[in-house]
């Protein structure tokens, strides 16, 4: 992979609060992670 992203991760969460908790407590807590970009996919 090349470009703006070093890693792409797909996750599922029950709601936006759960997603925020996951991002803050797990993903951003990883050494070397300096920023994240979140794209929401809606299933209709």
C-alpha cells in the first residue's frame, strides 16, 4: 500500500459512543499512532 495511509482497519461498533471509545482506548493508544481518519459506512 502506498499513499496517505499506512494501515486501513475495518471495525464495527454498536453506536458512535462505542466507536469513539474504541478509537481512544485501543487504536490511538498504540505506540506510533499519531492520527486517525474515520469514515462511516451506512447500511441502508
